[in-house]
């Protein structure tokens, strides 16, 4: 399941694109849905890559066996990685195969072939690989090595250089999705078989995934609806500072924060503020976190006094808000 922090970042990117390219709400909503679907494609590609990695290792061993001047090691290869129990069960899993087919995963290109071959050559040089070949073959040992191989491949530059250009945000999202897949694979156990549910990054079969997506979808729509109002609020609270000098991303972040404060009664104020500040560190300027933290204090006081913040649970209101006018030059 995608974290709410990650989904907030996708909402922010969608709103930014709508403002920069002057895209209407309907198209922005459609693009957002497509972006989440593409994250599933990326996650499926990563899982399929692990399976293909082991297959390529087998192909290279076959080729080495038939070399004219084959060595003893070439003629008697240790096929432990190719026959990795965990990877074989993953390859046979119905969910993994179906998702790969639906995403049209295809590694049949010269670039991919070369990248996988280079990756296996480098993997085979590691002392951990030699040690793995000597160990007893069990599900747990093979799973741990498969996780190490997955991590190795996800960080292999030649592989990444082919993946990143395939979608606008994949370079930004790649390692977040890889971390999700790593933890998901780690959670699988010896009961893994063809029928085991192997979840997508965003899986509509699960209520929690749908709740998280619905949160982000609603946040997107409310954020776009109240953009003009938030601009007016920012202007009112600026002191010795012109609105035009405020970073565009900061305006969008404040807009998203106001949407969340006023439309999501179960989310604590401090969570909204903290998330907004964290996103500013990722997407805006070095000074943004101070600016956003200070001006959001003013926004919360204003929104409370007008009755627009109505939190429904204990401890959701933050008492530590300032009252004086905010000066961004402080």
C-alpha cells in the first residue's frame, strides 16, 4: 500500500502540472489516476526483473557450457541462482504472471539483455554470491539471497538508465517503489505458491489501498477547488513581502494544507503541518520549511476562528499556534 506521504507528493505534482500547463480539473484527475496506475506498472516491472535476472543467469551458463574452450567450471556450472526456490515460486505465481501480462512487461531488447548480463557478471564477482553457492538450499536462504539480488539489480546503473526514461516520474519514484517491493517480498513466507496473493503497489482488492487512494483523490479535487481563496489568505498574512516573491511550490503546498485542514476532520492539524513541511524539503526551496511552518500557524488560527476546522477526535487540535503577524524575513 502506498503511504499517505507518498500520495500527497503525487497530489502535489498533479496540482503543479495543472497550474504550469493550465490543465482543467477533469484532465488533471484523469492524469492522476493514470500516474497511480503507472506506479503499478513500475512495481510489476521490478518484480518481473528479478525473475528475468535469474533466467538470464541460466542463459549465460548455457552459453558458457558450449564455448569452444570451456573450462571445468563452465562445463559444470552451479545453477543455484537460476534454480532459486523463492524466485521460481515467484515466477510461477498467478498474480505475478497476470500483472506482467497486463502491464505488457517485455525485456526482449538489446539494451535490457546487455544490462541484465552486465548485472549478473558483477553479482557473480561478489563474495556473498560465492558464499551463497556453498550454502544448503532452503526457502529461507534462497529468499534472503533473492532479496539481496533484487536490491543489487535495483541499484544497478545500466538497468536504471533504461527504466527511468520510460515515464516522467519513474526516476523520482523508482526507489520508493523498490523499497515497497522489497518489504513485500520479505514478508512472503514458505507458503508462497501459485495461488498466493502478491499485492500490487496500489491494489484495488484491498480496502486500505482504496481508502488511501480515495484520500488522495479527494485531496486533489479540494486543493484545486480552493486555489484562489488560499492565494488571498497568503497575501493577507505576508508582512514586508510581496506575494509574487513566494515560490510557486510553496503556494501549492499551502493550498494543499488548507484543503486537508478543512476537509479531513480525522487528520490532526500537526500531521498536516508536518507533512507539508516535509514535502517542502523535497520539492521547494531551502527557506520554504520556515515560511510554511510560520504561515500555516496563522492559517490555522484564522480557520479555527471562522469555524472551518472541525476535528472529530481527541487531540486533533494543536494548541501551540502563534498569534502575531508572520514576517517571512525573520
